[in-house]
C-alpha cells in the first residue's frame, strides 16, 4: 500500500523506542533551516544540505538534541526538496569520523539513508539521521511524514503556513533557532 505522498507503507505505526514509551521524532524543514543561516547556502543548496546533515549526525550522536519536555533522545528526519535533493548522493562522505554514515538508497527504507518520499520505519541507531526526498513540495512531504509517524513529532520550521498544517496534523513546532543553537560548537 502507498502513503499519501507516494511512499510504500512499511509499518511505521509499530515504531517504539526506549522502554516502550512513545517515540520522539524531530522532522527538519531543511530548506527553512538552511535559509536561516546567511552562510552562502543559496550558491550550493546540496552542499549546504550535506553540511547540515553532518552537523545533525553529530547532534544525534551526542544525545543533546532532546526537545523541551522530553527525556529520551529523538529520532531525526531531514526533508530535502528541490536542488537540495542532490545532497543524497553525497551524504556518506559528509558523516563525521566515528559516526554512522547516511547513505543514498533510492527506493529503500534504511535508517540514515535517503528515501524518496518516505520516512523510514523503526528506530534509528544513535548518530543516524533519516533523510526523506520530497517527490514534490517539501511542505507536503513534511506534513505527510508528521501524519505517518507515531508518537511525539516535533517539526523545526519558521514557515507560518507549514507550522499551522503540522500542528493540525498533531506536531509540536520549534523554530530553526532552537536547532541552530544546538548545532553551534
């Protein structure tokens, strides 16, 4: 069966972490987060996405990315759209030494890998960041991921319309500043 955004459904509803409590997943609007940093991202969107992925892998491995009100380390999902999707093939080269690499695996649902239009099932191992390649609108893919994943979903974006859509789908919202502050050394 296919989900609303074209991905094969793979039992995401069975996902649990830790002691069986609800999972926490942080879904990142990559375009919006990249746009929050004046670091020349617009000259190389794929390169900026690779850098952000590497930073997020480090954050995930550190266990510091816990959203307010939570105690368990979250899973991370990055949603890539447009020119930034070209980053998928470069993610394994971007992972910091000692961290599990992200892999571009079109059509497969592997934690840490790039999956066209699908959030991967199961818990990611520490240091892994799952990647979703939006088949069309990044906002539509983010909302679909929020609807499909169980547990507490936190979307990182400043986009007002996307925030409203994600709240209606059951997510909590944090701004890019929250994530960027955690990524700073």
